[in-house]
């Protein structure tokens, strides 16, 4: 899971999408904080109520970001045509789901980090900053975990990214709907039950009871039961059920995606490679049409994985051209595809080629690549050496000039 999470977090944050969402979120909180502190229409609120308002907006929007990130996790891969190549990699499906879930939750954690200075500014004079940050982290994380796990479940079942996002947004609007009910409708046993079973309203009620009503953390702790149960249940479904759905998806692709075309044969020109870090090596893959009908829509894709689960490999660093679109292949004919890669990660790795024929993937045999570390100069002591030698020579020069007779 760590390797997948690292890749997803790298794509999300270093790719700029996460930072863009955090920037937009900070603009929202800046406007809300400024209006709450300076606008007469909002400044009538007691200071703790203002802090509660900002925190509840932050929790709601942060949960929305986690939900949208999870809703795109699998259906987005399917729509971009990268799900099949991702599923054929030698990686447990549960780790794949867990890594994507961690990446979605990072959007909430990023939003919470952005929220901290605004909460501190508004609550510093009434001593509410510390407890606000603590209760927001607890309640918001439970709610975000429940929403992200729900989004993963929907994303795995949805046929398109649009359907996944639409279902998730509709579900979130339905969860927020009870907050718009009149205050009178929220009283009584039925109104309280409706608020308690809804993770969103339960989390917001708990936040308000601690910040505004100044209740102890344990006084209304039962209101967190709904977000906690939702987080546990949906996470269990995401980890236990979604991998089976992904496996079924892969099987359907393999069996039903292209029934009119036989799977092509894929062979590699090399089975073992021993090289050094930074060196380049080349090989070819041969794609053969073994069926009676022409093969069309052929796509050859190069991929690299490490046999060490703690080592992350970015195939884009190894080769600038990893995808080749091949011409139609007549029955019995073959095409040779050349590849050239540069070893940028040491250790033992597998290099393989996946060929898509009408959407149906065929994986070629892996090349066992062993990359040795290139010997480099130890930089330790270089600065001392660079200073010491000229200094000694300078002292020697001074001594010689001092001893020279005048």
C-alpha cells in the first residue's frame, strides 16, 4: 500500500492538483474569516459561534474534497484507459485500494492544515483555538474517512467518472439536507434520531457542543458514533469488496472485451540484463498475430516494477517513450518494437510490455534487470580538504617569506 500511496500522493500534490484545491480552499476561508471579523451583518455572532461557523465550513468542504478525490480514484482510471494496465501489475488489489484511499484522505488533511491559522486567529482571544483544532481534527477525520471510503465504493461500481461524481455529490447533498430544516423540526425524538444517524449532522452537532456550548469532549461523545461507524463500515467494504470488483472487472476485460480478436503473442529479445545505475540498455519485443483475423487497435506499453516493495519506481524516468501505437497486424505476421531505457533505480527490477488489442491486455514475459549502484566519490571531508590544502600552502608560503633574508 505504501508504494501506491506514495505514487498517488506524488501525482496529487507534486502534480499541482492538490495544491490548486488547497489554494482555492484558502481563498474561501479568507473571505469567510474577513467577513466574520469585519462585516457588521456577521459580526453580531458571539466569537465562539464565529469560530464554530468557520470550522464547520472547513470540515464540510474538506470532506467534499476527500469525497471527490475518492470518486475519481477508480472510475477516473477506467475513463482514462489506464485501469487495465494498472490491474495487470503484480500488486495486491487491497493495497491498490488502500493507497488511493490514503491519497483521497490527504486532501482533507491538507484542508485542515490550511484551516489552522484561520481558527487560531478567530479563537485566540477566547481561548477556543486549541480545543477547536483538536475537535475539528477528530470529527473531521472521521467524517472525511467515511466519505472517502464511500467514494471509493461508488467509483469502483460506476461505469464512468461522470456517474461516480454525480452519485457522490447527490449523496453529500442528501446528507447536508437536514441542516436546512427549521430548528423546530430538529427537536423531539425523531428529529434527534435523524441528526444522530446522519454522519454529517452528527459531526457538526458534536463540534458545536464543544465549541459553542463549551461542553467537555466526553459529554456528547455519543454523537461521534455515527461518523465512526460509517468510517469503519465503508472502509471495510472498500478494502474487502472493492478488490473483488476490480478482479471481476479485469476478468470481464480479458474474456469479453474483444471476443472477435485472438490475443496476440508477445516475446522479448532478452530475459536478463545486468547493468549499472545511469547506464542505458536496449531490447525489443515481438508482437505476433496468432489468430485467424487481423489485429487492430494495437497498443504496446512498457512498464517497470521493483521486486522490493519499499522501492518506488517511476517508469517515466526510465523511458521517454513508453507507449507505441502499432499498425494493424495481419494473421501470422509479426512486428518488432524496439525499446531503450535508462537505469535510474538500483536493485532488482522487472521490465515488461503490455499489449492491448482492442482493449484486451496481453502481458509479455518480464526481463529480470539487476542494476548495480555506480561507485561515486564520498563527499565527506571534501570541504575540509578544499580549505586545508590552500591554508597549509599559504602558511608555508608565509613561513618561507618570513625566513628569507632581507
